[in-house]
C-alpha cells in the first residue's frame, strides 16, 4: 500500500503550508507513540540510521507536522472529566465563531466538521472549572451559537488528552 499523509499548519502570519510525510516518516511517528523510545531502537525497527531518524524527527517538529506531548486520561485524575461538545452556529459567521470557541477555557481541541454539528470540540473540566461554570461563564463569550449538545466521556482506556487546566 502506497500513501502519503499531508499535514497542514497555519502560521501566525496566516499562511497555509503543507508538509508531506513519507512512509518512513509515518513508521517513525508510529514508533514515537511511547515518547520515550530511543532513536536507536526506532532506527532499527524502521531500517534507517539513528542520525537519519533524529534528523527526520527534527524536520517534522520544525515544520509543524509533529508534536511530542504528554497525555493524560482525565478520568484517572481526581475531580476531572472531559466531554465532546457539538456546536451548531450561524453559518455566515463560522470563522468568527470558531475563533471564539478556540478561546474558551478548558478547550483541548476543536474542528469545523460536517454532519449535524458545525464544530466539534473536546473540553476538560475539574472542580474549579466545572461544566456548570463553563455553561454560565464561558459560553457567554460565543456570539452566534444556535445550539449545542454535550457528550461526557464515561470510559475508555485509550482516551487521552493534553492537560489544559
């Protein structure tokens, strides 16, 4: 099977840039899942030298095609929860409203999507930043919200998120 993934990044200047990852890049990324796997071990698995793996990782990091981050399962942290929230918003203002959603406290990730919602987002909550506080304080910052539906995560061993609170 021969395929290419292209990652897009928007720079602070607003320029859309595309980065092509080849098959070897993807093999390296798969082996970085642990985050602590030595480049020497990855090199042996993917059939490259250690220096080549190191240089490819540096390039992917520099070009914005790869991030190496720590993840947690929010359900494993006391008084923490997470939810997926679907937003229906005024279509003519989608970019403006999406940018307002990106500023909300507790946001882990968001995307403009197809389907019954216009935006899907993942949020994290805790005792200080509760879902109730989110509804009453954060959502006031979003103009043009038609409706929303919240899906709280109640299980899933592979559910891991960046810690944002």
